């Protein structure tokens, strides 16, 4: 249910509604608006009729049900776009945000070199996995805590905030100590214990769509993070599994306008995993901007031929620089700035 307060409602009246929502056993989520304040009451669907009676409280204009199953992620609850701040970078605003870096952090020289080049080319965030989800247990699993330290070093040198993946609930505190943004990978999109923990952490979260996740399931996964009171959430379309084998995945760009219509959360696109091949990354990056994405995540490696993971889909620094120049007219046409 959404409790819409009158434009003239006093702060005490809002507080009273919040307290009553809690007394009834629901969780209040408040959006303090400049025009009017709304309170989302989230909890057991069965008893929600009782919330209707809040209409009699002073300052309340109306109490309306939220029809979509994703209560907090939807536009019904929050009509205006959410802007997520990571370090000093705003995602979901006027600027198109580019996150770039290697698939995996491999060693000091590798991450430093890539961080410096992507920063010079105009990236605003540095990506790099320290804990890697790999299909094979024999493949490189990431440097772990040492990788986090190397990312911190690269941040210190470049000033770029860092986004890195967390695989397990018990690693959230450790990774949140260093990272500016926690990435939930495609394989963990429905790891509900992990979603709750990153929600509790309050850190900005980058939630990647699963390879077999519908838009609705994706938004329900987002709901787990929001339900913990953490609205610093960015969605990432990174390709889904289809019958097509010419590319690693099928980048579902339909999902961008659909997610934008249904949700207030920022949406970025990862054409590196979405295509699986460096040659297809630039055209799909441009298409992502054209269809309304708030940002891009791009894998970059100085020597893709020796990369520990995802070399084939990684851009060399020179190609990344070229891409950053080539996207400019697309960014402008989409009414944004780089
Ligand atoms: C990654 O970003 O390197 C990664 C593993 O992504 P995904 O979870 O989308 O496969
Ligand atoms: Mn990767």
C-alpha cells in the first residue's frame, strides 16, 4: 500500500503514519518529496486491507494499493528516477556513466595500467573482479583479498571509485570495507540471502540480470535489496541465454526501456558479457545508449590474449579510447553528457 500525504501535512503527521504502519506490522519506506511525502507500507499481503483505515489519520490524502508485485522497485511507489551516488559519481542522472576495467584483477601492474588508461579515456568507475564466479572449479577463481587491496591501490592512484563482485553473504563486510559498489553477478541474481546482506550493508549495489531471469524476476530480486532499506541500487542488463550461439549471450536491449518504464532504478548495459566478443562491443554499446541506458560496463585488458578470464570480449585500451570518442554523438542524441 502507498500512503499519500497531503501537500500540507506536518512532519508530526507523517511520523504518526509511520508509527501506525509499524504497529500494524508493516515496514514503512518513506519518500520525502518536495510536493508531498509518500509512505510505502510493505509486508504481508493478506492483512493489507487494515492499512486502508490509515486514511482517517490527519494529513493523509489517500491510501492506494500497489498493483505490481515489486512494491518498492516500481514506478507506482516512486515516479521519479532514482540517482545512485557511488563515490562522487551519480548514476541515473544526466550523465552517461562508463564503468571499465578487466574481468579479473590479476596483478599490481595489470590493474594499475588498466585503471590509468580507462581513467584517461573518460571512464568514471573502475571495475575488476577479486572474487570470481567461474563455470569450472579449475578455472582462475580470483585473487580474493589481495585483489581488493590492488583495487584500493588503483583507486588511490586514479581517484576512480571501484565496483567489484561479491559471491557470498559472509564476504559482504570484507568487500564492503574496500569497494565503493558491490556487484551481484548474473549467477547470484536469485541468491536471496546474498541480496538481503548487500541490502543491509547500505552500500551501492550493481545487480546484474541472470541469464535466465525474466524482467519481473529481475525486479523481484531488486526488491530484496530495497526491502532492506537500501535504495542505492543499479540494474545491469548483461545478456540472456537464447538458442543463438553466434554470440555468447543475447543482449536483451528490450529490457532497457521495459525496466525504465516499470522501475525508477538506473539501468546500465554490459555489452562485453552480452556479446562475448570484443568486436561486437562498440556497436552494442552505442545501441544501449540509444535505447536509454544510464551507463555502460565495459571489460578492458591491455593484453587480452593473456587475460585470466574473458580476454575474447575485452577491449584493448586503444579500442576503448576509440569507443569513448565514438559514443559521444550517441550520448548527445540521447540528451545526455559524458
Ligand atoms: C563479470 O562482470 O565479470 C561477470 C562475471 O559478470 P556476469 O555476472 O554478468 O557474468
Ligand atoms: Mn567477465
